C-alpha cells in the first residue's frame, strides 16, 4: 500500500481519524496527526477564502510540528494560491533562468 492508498483508506486504521469531507467541514479548524513521527491532516479550513484570524498560525504550527500537512478537497486558482501564500509567508516568484 502506498501513501496515496493510505490517505484514501484513512479511517480504516485504528490510529487514523476519519476526516470530514468539504461538504461537512466542521466550524473550527483542527489538526489530525496521521503518523507517530510525521504527517497531519487539517480539516475545517477553506483555503480558497481568506483565512480567519489564527488559522495561518495554526497551519504554520502544524507544518513545524508534523513536517507534512494535507488539506483535502481544496480547489484554488492562481490568484487564490498567491493570496494563501501571502497569508502564510512572503512568497517569491521563481526565476525563469534556464538550468545549467
């Protein structure tokens, strides 16, 4: 079973909580650890909209604590992705230099 299969089968393992889908997103954001050492899923956030106060910090803390985070069922266009990045950090466009 690969990592994708494990995420798809989430909730079938005793240590993995069943995460809500977008249509039943809880009112409060939550971090759900996925493994003993690395990985977490975040529920209760809509990344296509401006983040509520404290949510950017919660996401940053989850990345620091778990190194890898998943936020399921999100669909962002380029403008929304840049807005999200600006709320989390100071994004920079990659240079278009050809590789050497």
